[in-house]
C-alpha cells in the first residue's frame, strides 16, 4: 500500500528583533550645564581651574579608577589637600548631577517606553555613577545599562561596541545610537550601528520615526 503523503509544511516566519535604541548619558540624556559651577563652589576654586583638572584625569576614572584616587588627583592639581570630607563632597555632587535626568530627557524616555521601544544606555562613566544610574527610578524602562567602568573599555574603542552587542543581545544592524561626540559616532558607524550625533530630543524622535522605530 503506498505511503500516505506528508501534509505540506507551513514555513516558519522568524520575527525580526525590534531595534534597540541606545543613548549616551553625559551631554545626551544629562547635559553638563551647571556641573563645573557646582563643583568649583564645593571645592572653593575657579571654574576654569576646576574644568582643567576635572577632565585631565577623567578617562582613567571612567575606566574604573577608584573615586578617591581620581578626586585626590583633581585636588592635587588644584593645590588642595585631599581631605576626606572634600573628596566625599566632590564625589557626591558629581554622581548626583550625572545621574539626575532633566525634564526634557524624562519626557523622551517616558514617550519611548510607552511606545514599547527597547532602550539601552552605553556611556563612559565610573563605577559610582553606574551604580547611581542603576538605582535611579528613571532607568527602569531601560533593558540594558552598560558603562565603561563595567568592562574596562571606553568609547570610541571598538571593543566597547562589540561588548555592547553581546550585552544587549543585538546584531549591529539592530542598534540606533545617539552620542554627543563625533568620534564616538564615527566609531559606532564603523562597527555597523546606525549612529547619530545628538542634536536634542526632537531630532532623535524624527530619526526614530524615519527608521520606523516610532509610529
């Protein structure tokens, strides 16, 4: 007796993974305006002097250097004794400032969360700031948060973009990225991300609508 033919198989349609929208933190979600004035007041120095010392040592701090070592270097440059109360005050102001979202960013994140957009952060940031962002209520809509101090690599190194794809579970073509630094954007594009220079929340929304991420 001839075998009964198998019924035709319905091909399985694989649903593409939704785009992941990745934001930088400093100068994107959190503008720096006012930070140097606050730190200069806490340390009792001029803003230009604070600015120079603050950024001179920041790269090592963002890669995981402990805060005491970072603020001791800053204070030494400023001719200040690295007293415990001074180090703690500077760290507290710095972490609180960078982990506090302004209203414009809060509205943007709320709108994207309501639209069920998958969100992530990729930022050059030290451990203390990373912990504060993870503890902040505003970060709860984010599916992933990745900071340079977590992995010992910083933008624009290709290493951190590769690590981000692993952490986010994305292929490069699935990422839309916003950063304030042109070198970081160029490196992300070279990695394969759809990367854009940050020009404000309104521009980001237009980009996401053009990409079909937002209706």
